[in-house]
C-alpha cells in the first residue's frame, strides 16, 4: 500500500509539474477556440447607383442565465420580460418562467431572438439586464450575414454569388463570384468562444479579438432601366414561343460596357428564371449570324465583292453527298452577294465562299484568326468556353471535305452569344474590337479604389472599306423590303443587324430543334448600342425563324431604350446681339429702377413684363390681368401715387 501510495503521488507530481503545460494547453484547446467572424461582403451596384446585391447582417440574441448575480437577476428579470413581451407579443409571465427555468437548469445559452435585423438588435441589447453587457447581464450576440438581391430575379445569375458547401467547396457565379476574392470579400475577424457543453459555444467577451474588415463596393456597368427592358422583352417572347431558354445582351458600342444581360431558362413547371449564364457560358453553332464573319474575310481578301453574282441554282447545292438548302423552295436564281446576305440565302453565301477559298481554305481560316474570332474574351466571369473554328492544319477531327462550305453559313463553328456580339459591336465601332466589360469602378465609401476603362482587343479587325460594306449589308437586312429583318423596320428609328436560324440536334431528326437569333446595333447611322438575342428551342408549331422569334426582342429593346434615353445632338448657344431686344430690356430695366411707388406707363409693353414690374415695386400692389399679349390700357393713370393693397387692372390684347 505504501509503494502504491508513493506511485500515485509521483504521478500527480509528474502531471502537475512535468506535463502540466501540455495538459493545460489541451484543456484550453478543448474548451476555448477562435471562431471566424465573416467580414461584411461589399455591395454590388448598378452604373447609376442602384443596389444589386448586398449583405444584410442578421443577429441571434441569447442570454447566459448564470452570468448575472442573484441580486442583479432578481432586480431586472421582470422588467426584461416586460420588454420582451412588448417586442414579441408573448406573455410576460410565461417569458419570466422560461428564463427562471433556464437559470435553474444552468442554461448558459438561452435563445431570446433569432435572425433579427440591425434595428431590432439595437433595441434588444438596450433591454433591462441585457444592457449590462456580457459579464453582468449575460448578453450573448451572434452575427451572421445574408446576401440579398433587391432587384429580385432580374439579372440574378449575372450578378451572381459566392457559396461554400459543407466540404468547403466554393461555387462562384457571375459578377459577385468573379470579383469576390479580390474586392468584395473583405478580411474576416476572430472571436474567442468557450464550450459550455452539449456542443454549444459561448463568446468569452462582448468584443471581437480581431475586428472584421468590410469588403469594397463594386459598381457594375449594368443600367437597371435597360436591364428591366431587356428582361421583360425576353420573357414575353420566351413565353409566347414556349422556348426552352434564351438570353439578351446590350452593350455600349464605344466602351464595351454591358448595359444589360438577361438569361432565362424554363423550370419543370414552365416558369422562367435566371437558371444559367447562357450569354457567357453557352457555346453553340451560329447559323446565319456567322455569314457576316464569312463575308468580312472574303471582302478583306478581295476575293468576293457585294456586286458579284452567284447562282443559287434550284436552291440546293451538293458537296460530297451533303446538301445545302435555301429556305425558299426552288432557290432565288442568280443574285448578287449583297442580296444573298440580305435574304439570307444559304446557297448564295456558300457558293461565294466555296469559289473564293476552295483551293486555299487555310487562307479563310487565317483571316478569321486575324479578326480574333478564335480567341475567347478572357472574361472575369467564370465559365466562358473557347470558340470553335475548324482548321485543316489541325488534326482534331473537325475538318472534313465539307467543313469550308458548312462554315460559310454558320455550321461547324461555335461561339457564345457574347463572343458573337463582340464581333458585331466591332463592325458598329468602325472596326475597333473592344472587350465586353462588367465593372465601372471599385469604391471604398466615396473613395475610388480602382477605375476600369475600355480595353481594346483589336485596333482594326479589317479595313474601313470592308467595314463600310458590312454596315450597308446589315442596314439593308432591315431596310430592304426583301430583307429577312424588314418586319423590324421603323421610319422613326433605324436599326441594323442579321437574323439567324440554326438547326440544333440535326443529326437526330426526332430531336431536331432550332436556335433563333438576331445580332445588330442601333441607331444604324451612329451606333450607340449593340445587342444580341438568342432563343433556344422555340415551339416549332408557333415559329422558329430568327426574324419572328428573336427579332421582336431586339426591336422592343432598341425602341424602348431610344424612347427612354434619346440620343440628342447638342448645339452650342450662339451669342447674337439683337438691337430691338436689347432696347426693350433696357427700357424695362430703367422703368423698374425709376418707378418704386409711382404708377408707370405700361401701355405698349408685353403683359408679363408689366405684371413683373408691378409685383416687384416697393409697395404691395394687387395686379389683375385681362387678356394676353401687349398692354392696351391700365386702370390707374401713369405718375399716380400707389397705395398699399391697391388693385391695378391691366387690359391686354
């Protein structure tokens, strides 16, 4: 027993002195830990200052029922419950019973209010007992943040988010996700918490050990008015044609700033919502909108001109057993290349490109490369795929004996809507290709942290001569009576663009669907905005041509933007000296200075000048004006001393 006793004492001394630090650190680690306090995420604003996304702080208010002394608890528990009763509507007596029960059960983490806003948080922390703080009153405050979008579902996918799952994996969508790490996220804070049993942790103090630093605010290029127009125009057309999904993008021509971007997809119940960012992330065969790129290459190489005549034959061309067909049965006969584009003749454009590049397809592909059509836009928003352009020099299975001909009318190539729009915008911008831009500036309160300016991708995609031809073609598509976009024509407002109707899943006739698109810009003469509309899988029984499905969205967006924000040419005021006007003003000025209490002679002067003269005298005079024009008579003779409150009747004609 003596030996056993010595062993116990030795072990106790060993634990106390030799291993004491280790076990004390382990105990502290198990009962006290640093808890991360997320920083307030910066706000996302529109270009005109409207709030698009913000972090709303939410609070849980709890009480450590054992922290207050018995005297303090008994003094304040009743007033606390009275205040809580007024706030929550619950019975004060019932609340008091619950809080007393919490103290009796040694509950150090009793919930008083959950998920409340900032104003309610300020109100509750000033209630009796709670206002004494963490140590004397037992107040426990836990803060979380919730990301909200004040505009609701409009542009929600483009505005985006940054989310973490339980395993720590992160999903970053849209603007919020793209610029979260660098600008919006901020720096997290730290707070020590103590374990109080049953997996519950209580803050050790009422303050943070490391205060979180809020993130910067991001100002986008989105205009909420244009965004609203684009969203509802697209939604209306999707519902009309029962389409699967679609997108619309509006870009400012000179700067590349995205003014609106709407992406709507249909759910199982048939309702449309911001499902995916199709404009940025969905690449598809372009169809007839690519004909502009094909002709741009041919014009620039001077192998094709607008006046060249091509034979559409009977509306069907055959290459290695594969047929290219026109939408018009029997074809269009012999027509110019210009008309082939304007009526969107597949056979006409294919024949022109085939004759020009049949023996040198590499030259055609190289010209497309020189116009930056093979490069992605290097957007900050995640998910942009690289364009697809078949190249006979690259052995990847994309090139075949019919690749050149199929490329001519938009098959075999693949672009996202935003990549296609960037090219059309370059044509509108006289050949200068600018990068689409989503950010205007980053701010910390009123201080600009980082401004963003236009970024030029290609200073000149092709010659001015080629650009001029392309612009005229796009204008003719809408203005010419036979143009595929003529139904969009308006005498009051000019537009230019190209319709596109592309087959989708054409290798399986049972799944055959269509992609309808329209890309262009407005006004045609002095482009301010470029726009693209792409709608996937419209109901074929209702319609599927680009002019019918996507064109009306383009027109509605263009016209409403023009009405709401008309483009006005400002003319400087000319300083022209008019002798008669100066003499009239001089006479008015001298009369006003001379007659302060004496009735002046007002006959012959304009009625409004006469009224102003009388109303600005040093004496209070009531003026009644009969008629308008020039004063013919006055009720009080000139040079008569006027009295206060006297009425003067002036007759004008």
